[in-house]
């Protein structure tokens, strides 16, 4: 009986010991797995980890979606909405395939905001946001935005002198001073007014006239000083609110804007007829001298040209009708604020023209101004090429003896947000006389010839240029010169945020993919199965001790 009891007790102790050892080894295995960060398949820890990974993946997907909406969709929608929110008239042609927006002067639509209400550019010349739809050689429809509002001087401020759009024009030479006396224009003419009348006679606090703007107060600008020079690029206060009239037949083809201002012995009347027909945009401007004294003034259209909201880069080019002077030019502003054009473009001289071709993108803090030498045969004709589109502008009245209009200068201004050919003309008006001139813009396709080696067009905007502009997006536009001075956010900062969001998305996908493969390898390498047998050597020692206790 004692032997039977001893065997029974040994059996009970053995079972208890095996259970304790099993639990001990299981705890050891779990502890080792925890330290090695190994998750045993089929356990609660694995199910929890899988759920967390799934939730994290969904959160990341939603995050990337909202980043895309906030960075890409909403800003574009907001800008489009703001464009239509400003007081405007839209002209259309070619069954809607060509359209142009005329942003109206203040007061014509009191319930809408005014796009431009400052003191540099002619208020009736805000013509831009031109949309053109064509059929490419593959038979596909494509739409391009020309002279848009999404690159130049953002955020837009209607009261800043530079905040024009498209074909914004100025009476004057685009420089300080009420008169252009020193080496003024190609003919170095004296007594050419810088677009202002009665400025020299006026004292600080008195009024003077700026053609195309209205009656302003001398000495009221933010940069005015004791020298009392006229500051073309600084906002002045208005002595009177300018009054404009609009004639619109409602056919969507043509409108007429007009305005006049008289102050003492000086005065002018300005009219502008804008017509869009087929592939042609016509802007006919007339200027009448309402004063008692004759005056001469320069005039130019700034041409704030951009292509599909892309910064100026490879793919932009312009042809000038400069041949007699072989396209010789000067860059007098490089000693102060401008950058030499050869750093960004090449100038190709041909028999009857000079072509300027951009070779790389222009950073946001770079400004280029080229002044071409006098060419007696030039008539201010040029052709811009970008976005598979060619835009040719001519002013037929230049050189016509009856018009009295002649070339005064031929410039090119470039920033990341504008590619601006600027033919400048000289106007001479006797008292009571009227002169008129017409900007004729002809739109045409400019598709490159098909290439068997590449399906991409030569005028497309490459990714490396985009990345180059994004790289420079962190450099703010901050000028120390009066010429084209404006402190604002860089337009390419939006592209910068977009690229960052895209990089985060790609990096996250790659990281998750890599970590998944590594986790699978660790599972195979670190997997420790739950033991189904035990070391009986230790059990035998324990059993002997139990036997002794029983005995």
C-alpha cells in the first residue's frame, strides 16, 4: 500500500510540475519575444497590432487626400472664384474656344470688387485671363490659360501700383521723374512727360493728372520725399474719384471704355474699344488733348504674360522684329537690381528677327531687364511662343506719317511671374488733337513637329524646371529698388507645399512596404514555438526530492 501511495503522489507531483514548467517556459518565451519585439502569430498581440496598422493606413490615406484637397483643389477653386468675383466683362469668340476677361474700372459695377484701383496703369487696360481651346495633332482637345492672374504679385492687392494683369498699359516710361529729360528713348527726346500733366506746376498737396488714372495729390505717395520727384511705382492718393463709362452691346464681342479728366490748363480724354473676333484680339486706344498746351508722352503695354500658371522657364520664347541693329542691347540695371539675361536665356540673331529663348527657370528673387538698341526698321512687332500657342502682336500705326506715332524704346522684362515684351511708342498731341493706335493680337497654334524619339513636345514645361522653381520658392521676393518693388509671398510656395506633400506620400508608402517585408523576415527568424516537451533531467531531481519527503 505504501508503494501504491508513493506512486500516486509521484504522479500528482509530476503533473503539477509539468504544468508549472510549461507555464514558466511560456512566460519566458513571451518575455523573450517582448524584448525582441516579436509578435507570435495567432495571439492577441498580433490581432491588436494588425488592427492598429489598418487604422494607421486609413488615417494616412485620409491625410494625403485632405492635403491634396487643401493644397491643390481649394486654392485653384478660390482663385477661379475670385477672378469671377471682380467686376468684369468676358468676351468670347470661336464658339467659346477663345475668351478674354476685361476687368472693369472702379464704379462701373458697384456691387463687385475692382481688380485694379491703383495709380500706375491705365484702368481700362486690365485685359487678361485669356483662355484658348484647340485640337492638338492627336485629335485631342486642350485648353490653355494665357495672361493669367495666378503668377504675378500674389496675394493680389488692387491698391498696389504693380498689381496689373495681362495687357496692362502705362502712359510713361516706367521710371521715376515727371519728365524724361536724360537720354529719353531711342531719339533722346527732351520734354517728354512721364504720363503726368501739371506735375511741375503743382505744389505738395496740390493736384496733378496721371493719364489713364485720374487726378492725384502731389506728395501723397508713401515714398515721396523733399526732392518732389514723381514716383511711378508708388501709390498716390486721389484728389477726385475718377469717372468711367462703359458701352456694352451685350453681344460678348466688343465693349468700349472711356474717361476724361481736366485740371486747370491740362486735360485729356481716353477711350478704349476692345473687340474679340475669331482668333484676333483688337484693342484700339484713342487719346485726346483737352488742355491748352501740347504734350508728348510715352506709352507701352507691360504684357504680364504667363502660360498655364507655370513660372517662366524652358519653353518660353519671343521673336522681336529687330534686324538693322542686330539685336544689340544694354542692361543698365544690372549694376543695381537686375540679373544678366545670358544667365537664363540665349539670344539668337537671324536675318529679320531676334529670338530670345529661355533655357531654364527663373527663381523668384531674380529680375531681368533688357533694353535693345535703336533699330530704324523696327515697328514693335513680336511673337510670343509657349503652351503650344503663338501670339503675334502688331501696332499698325507705328511708322505711319499720318499718325505721328513712332518707336521710343524696345524692352524685355522677365521675372518668374511674367515674360514681358515691351515695345514703347511716343505720342505727340497738340491742343484739341486726337491720336489713336491699335494693339492687334493674333492667336495661332504652335505645335512642334512630330518626333519618333519622344512623344513629348519641345514646348512642354519639364519637371526639372518645375523642381528648380520649387527649390527657390523659399527665397522671398524682396527688392531694394523702386523698380518693380513688392514684398509678397512667392507664388511657387504653393508648388513647394505640393511637392512636399507628394514626397511625404511616396515616402510613407515606401516605408510601410519596407517595414512589412522586414516584419515578415523577423517573424520567420524570431518565431519561437510553444514547447510540447520538457527537460526531464530537472524533473527527475524534483521527483527524487518528493520521494524522500514521502518516505
